[in-house]
């Protein structure tokens, strides 16, 4: 396939009127001139913009499906829907569940991981809980929280078929051994839902911790007498911070602060969306907790605390770009490149380069998704 008349966003420049040749699921050629190949299907993109496919490393669900209600068939439904947002790869996040339920859900996910799928590529599981702080639990059931436990983690990994890729936990609840265990097993340790002071993160930072779960949300913040994780995350330039840029979880001024402090190389945009995304306003559940969705805002019914999001990925990308006036060559670092490097898949995907997988999203000037390609397959067309 040849994609022509396209604005192509590369890592270091933008080709204003270019073409991409896709062969065998990979990018075979990128050119500012006409690519002549009479055997290829040609798609005229009419001046719209091609970006690397979006990678959401923290998405609970949407379209009526989440980690806690999924099976192989329902996970596939979710995978085929998120391509409408420009997502080509994602990591499915859990919430805090009972031990019995976690093992059940992890087994269902393991079965899904073995099946063939024609939607976005699911890269694995992001376990958000149960190893978090009660003080900063957010929309997690406090009765199910436990301290980080290596033996329990081993059971989770085994049951999942080795599909756990990220674990969110409160680092102050362990002595560093849990952090080392995750790193030694090629799982990204991510600090979040924590009430620690900034100095407490240093032991784990020195061990190799470099990921922060949804910065500012569910964590100790900026206090000049008691600086928390948010301060540590901003001070450590090389810590990759997840940002929910829906305009609700973080106001524009905070998004600007993060962007100007961290720079585009150390931010990854996430949705943190739940099963209610894409559905009508009303009452739903996250785990066993009742929530109310109104627009893209989702809150716990019991106390009004934010409980994930109903926003799409392309909405969050547009909001951050416009609120902080971000250049497209920097924006793709925040949507694709940074997290691809963090997940150690950057040699295969995350940017538009010859020989990489043709994971691409085509956007119009208003950031509406026109096409999504996963490994060269056109999986969505508006």
C-alpha cells in the first residue's frame, strides 16, 4: 500500500507532502517524491497528518469492557474499538481486586494473549493495585489493599502467562526488594498511589525505578514543608511520568508546569479510561465500586472522587497540544516514542522509520482519527 499526499511527522522533522510505502506490514519507504509501484493499492490522504500510532500504557477499558469483565472475546471487542482513538498498542490496566478475582482475571487475560486479534495490539497488563497506599487509594477498594509481596507477585506473573508489564505500587510499603524483583523480571516498576515524602523515593530511584503512575493524581503533592512524590518526579528529569491530559484530572496550568519542567522526552500521555468510555452517561462500575459518568468525567458515586476517565486518547493528545502549544515533533515523543523506549519495543514501533512496523494514525486538523493502521493493516477508517 502507498499512502500519498500526507503530512508525515518524523522524529526530527515534518514532511509536508510525502508518501509512505508499506510492504509486509512494515514501512518500506518514506519519500518526499512520488513512489512509483504499479502493484500497490494507493490511498490519497489529501494533506492530512500521519503520526506514529498511539501507545496507551494505562487504560482500564472502554466500550463496555474492562480488565475485570474481560474474557478472550470481550478483550477483543475492546481492542477493535480503541483503534478509533488512534491507539495501535496498549497495556490493559487492572484495579485493586481480591486475590481470588485477580487470579481469575489474570487467567482470562492469559487466554486472550494466546488468541489472534485484528485490532490494536495488547502488550500486556498494568497492575494498578493491590500494592498501594490507603491514604492515596483514589478509586480503589481500601479493604483489598496489601503491601507489596514478592511471593504474591510471582503467583500473579505465573497465572498471567508472563504478561505483567507494569506494576504500580507505593514504594514506601517495601524496603527495595520488591523494586529489585520487578526489575530483575523485566517488569517496569511504577510508583503511584503513594503518600510518601520526596526523600523516600531515593532508595528505589537508585535501584532503577524510572516510571510514575498518573503524575499528581493519587499521590503526595507539592508542599514546601512536606514535598511528596510529585516533587520528586519533577526533580528527577529521567523519570517517565504518565499524564492524564483530559483537562479534568489536571488543569492547564499543571500540564504546562509538567511540560516545561520535564520536557517532551519524559512524559507519556495516557487515558486511564474505564469501561464507561464510549458509552452513554449513567452509572457503571470500576471493579466493585459504583461510578457515575457525565461526559468524559467519571466519579465514584459514594464520594465524588475521580475514578478513571471517559476520554479518548486523541482527545487527550489534542488537549495537551493546544494547552501547551506543543510542536508535533515533540508531541509524538509523548504519545509513542517515550513509552516505546520504556517498554523496549522502540526498535520495532513507536516512530515512523523505514523497516519499523507500520503502526500509524492519520489525523485531520482537529485531531479526529481518519485511519488507523496496525502492522500495515487498515483496522479503522472513519
